[in-house]
C-alpha cells in the first residue's frame, strides 16, 4: 500500500496547482456562477456585433451555466518535467502508430486519392497529422478529453487573463460555425483549448480552411474523415506545400566539422560533406534546406526542405513537424532512422512498454492505461519501483527495468 501511495503521490504532484484552483472555485460556487453569468450576458452583445443571432447564442449557451474548472487547471499547469527529445518521438512514432496508419491508408484509399489529386499534399503526411492530432480519431471517443467548445472558450475568456483575447476571438468563430449549420451544439466538441475534430482545428483555422470533401453540405471535421483530412490538406496547400517533394532528409555529418546556419542548396550542403544517411543521392540539388540537429551531434541530423516549414504552419514546433515527417515516411514504407536518438538506456518496443505498464500495475505502482505511452504517471510508477528495487531513479522506460520486473 505504501508503494502504491508513493507512485500515486508522484503522479499527482503535477496537478497540485490545478487542484487548488478547482477548490477555489468550488468553495464559492454561487459568486463564481453569478460573475460568469454576468459575463455571458455581456458577451451576448459582443457576439451580436459580430453577426451572431440571439437564437444561435442562446442555443450555444443553453447548457453552459458555469465555468469548467478542469479547463483552467490545464491552462495554468506548467509541468516541471521537460521531456528529452527521444521521449517526444518515442511516444509518437512507434510500431502501433505506423501499423494503424497503414491500415487507414488502405481503408481510406479512394478518398486519399481524391484529396491528393485535388490539393497535391502527400497522403502519408495527412495520415501522420491525423495520428499526431487525435490518434486516428480515437481521442474523439474519450469523454474525459473532449469538452464543450463553447464552455471551454467561455471559461478561458472569462477567467484566464493571459488567454482571454484569444478565447474571445475563438468563441466568436465557434458561434459562427454553429450558426452555419455545419455542426450542432451537442457535437461542437474539442480539447480544453478549443481544438476540434479529427485534425484538431481551432475555430478560426476551421473558418479559413474547412472543406466539405464528402459533398454532404457540411464541413464536418468531427464525423467525416474525408472532410477532416481534406481540411488539413487545404491548410498545407494554401501555405505553400510543394507537391511531389519531400519534407527533408536524414543526413550524415563529417566528424569534427562545424557547419554554417541558414538555408543552402542541397548541392552546397553536399559540397560541405553532408550526405544522405541512407547513402542515396539527394533528389534535387537545387532545393534549399536548413540543417537541424535536435539531439546534438550524437543523435540523428536532418536537412529540412520547404515542406518541413509548411508543416510548421500546422504546429509551429520543430519536433512536431519532424515527428510528422518521420511517421509519414514509416507509414509509406520508406523505413525509419539510420542513426537513432541518443538514449541513455535500451529502448523498449511499443508492446514492451505496454507490458512494463501492466507489470507495474500488477505490483501496485501504476494505475493508468496500458497504452504504451510513457507520461507522468508511467514515469512516477517507474521511479517508485526503481526506489524500491534499489535502482537509479531516472524514470526511464528501459529494458533494464522491464527485465527486473520479469524476474519478480
């Protein structure tokens, strides 16, 4: 029991700030609700000035009586743990995400053919984005994750000063989506920050890029996979996607040499001794590329071409765009990295990570899902077990830890 409590305490520590926030609001529900309702009444006029009818507004807020404390917990929680680069990729590019991506490529091939022909965006990039954003739609089935978009954005607009302007803008856009008839209020769901559907578009991005690909008269990224994937393709297309070209290359760097920053042609990089890690030639020597070494010289290196930076228009993080590119390549059958990430332990397969979670659970260290994803709960459980077993408490999901668990 002590071991279980230790693991739970470690897993729960990150939520302490959010819990105190929830208690603050629950302690004075009447005053909090009254203030929020006054804000809603005031915002009704703001919405009207943006063309939102009273009928639409009242329908949207019919069941929104108070703020969502969990939204504020997530908005204000800043994790102390900064994941190393290999942790980010291990949780996103793995055997299961590749296998499901290939299944989805077969299942949705007729629609992917049409989307690719219309927008010129590589189907495997779209599948990788779908995986990254909603685990191929699985996240939309989780009531503990999906929330009422109107309530979430109203909560942020009312109670989160830092995000209030963003939330007000997104809330108006969400009301316009509802008013358009693309979705009804009971299905206008999204993340705590208002990202919606299979491909997780915020309302203003939905307005800019949403597509009715299946031709049913609605731009439904929540229930129509063709609409969702075409909407993602439309975003990339409108932001300059170069059809028929890659996002970048894994490369080998000559030892002991420093390289200049900025963009150079692939031919220029080659003249500096940079070659493809696979040994194959670059496809077009005139294409411009930038060198990225996200894990230092001990890890893999990459030359990023124009399409990498187009992917960043979806999410402006190098790690995100690189994960999309790497996952897309594996789904397409091009293979994985030649030079693996520089981990300080022996990597587990996806199934072995699930086994690790199951064994930690069986011994009372872990209470989460056996999903093969190593988050705060899994790391806390690993550390608790390592402490009990006299191992270094690093929280790494290593083969070394799994082997000791198998011996118990």
